[in-house]
C-alpha cells in the first residue's frame, strides 16, 4: 500500500511482544493495554492462536483488535470469495475467553459516499455481527472529514459519519451517522449483551441490558421491503415495523 506499514508475520509479532514490547511496557509503569493484530478479520484467528500459544507472549496481551476491510461487496480489492470472516471473532473468543476483543478501525474507502444508505447498512450489519460474536467495543476511524473525504496524505479519501463543507461552514450528516446512533444513543457504557435471535434470515439483531435495567434491541432489515415484526421478551409481545 502507499501508506505506512509495519509488516510482521504472526511469529514475528509474537516474538516482538514477548521479547521487546511487552517487557518494556511492563517496566514503564504506564497503565496501557496491549492490543495485538490490528488488521482484518480474515487472519484474526491465526494471529491470536500464534500469540496466545506462547504463554510468555500471551501474558502481555490484553486482547485482539481488528479492522472490517475485505468485504467484496464494498472493497474493490477484496477476494470475491469474501474476507469478512465474522465467525473468526467468535472463534478467537472461544480460543481464549478471558482475553478481550475490539474493533479498532473501520471506514469506507474511495470517496465521501455522500448520502449512501448502503454504507449505513454496512455499519449496522458489522456492529451487530461483531457484538454478537463477543466484540466489546467498536471504533470508527474517521468520525469527521471534509466533504471530499479528506484530508489524506496519500489521496486515500474516505467516507465519515460527519462531513464538513468548509466553504459553506456547514456539517453534513451522512447516513452512517444515524446508523451509529441506533447503537450509541441506546446502549450505555457498561451494558451487557444478552442473547437474542430472529426467525427470518433477512433480519439481524443484537440486544443489551443497560446498567439502569433497560433492555435494548437493535434490529436491521437490509431487504427492499418493510417488515412487520413482533419483539418477544419474557412472554410479552410488542408489534412494530422495520423499515427497508
């Protein structure tokens, strides 16, 4: 790629953490958490297995971080066979349940994607699937860019939930902003995920119990049609419609 890289094989990263970074962070006394990998889901499990298999490296690692890139529906360079690999998040949790899992970077490349609702659906789908696979936090890369998707020192302009039109002194709210809001406005810090399921493949959902006792469910409908839905909680039924 044209931007900065730090390329390690799984074994090289394991050894660097074990022999250099981990001991130095420990000696520093800084209250920092070491997150390994920090790339895409496709090789997340491989990286975790390699590092966690060495106790002298694993003891320094708080958890694994990853990015969302590799979805052939949205990335021109992705393998047509698909590299989203959401199940790798769950498998990494099952490998070491006591370790932590967070998304550390997401954005949509190749422009600002002004008004693109399909991108909002991508955000909602990824957040739901990652949370349902034991992800604990989900971080976007750029929350505010200019209206062209910059600045960027190598011309890799991207979308963002908020875009600033500097000439008009105006902020543009992209659809992804509202997708984020379905989660961030209702799921409180310290919430615990609770089991939920749907009975239609076209509906995706996640649910959380907030510290204040409120139960939150976020449901996504990516079809082209509105869907009537019944939300069932402890035998009580609420009827609602999920917009297309």
